[in-house]
C-alpha cells in the first residue's frame, strides 16, 4: 500500500524523477536487474536481501523500528480528542504496530494522569 502511494507523491512533485522509479512485487530475479534496491521488512528479511546482492549494488534497508507518539496537552483540547484517536489508529493499525511509523507507545502530556484513561 505504501510504495504505490509514495511513487504517486513523487510523480506529483517531479514527474521526470518518478519515471526512474519502479514499484514491483517481490521476485528474487529482480535483484539482478536493478542497480539499486530499497527494501523494508524484518531485520532478517533485510539481511537476507542484502546478502543476495553484489557488492556493486546500492542498497537501503529499513528493518525493525520502534516508534512512539507524543501528544501535547494542547492537542487534546475540545473536540480534538476524537480526531487525535483516529489519527493514532490510522498510524498504528495498517501494519499491526509493526510499521516504522506505528507508535507502540503513546505519551500524553497531562497534569492529571487519571484523565488520560
């Protein structure tokens, strides 16, 4: 889901640059076809892909990450709480808390800790 949306945003910003980007489904034979590979997945997946590449290949791997969200008290004023919760869910749920931007922990700035419940 992310890669095609990312390419669309590149296209909107720079159509010529987007022509040099190809988003494909995984096929190990593709590793020989391209000079540069960007991959994301588990640390094991990243290591396995990099091990299959020749030293001349450019490789960028995004492995396991830990993300946290910080919510300042100003963000929770008025009706913002419902929107804020929806935004946190949107970031966390698509990748079952395993995405690089999926917050596994949320810190709330509150004077009254019980109010966070």
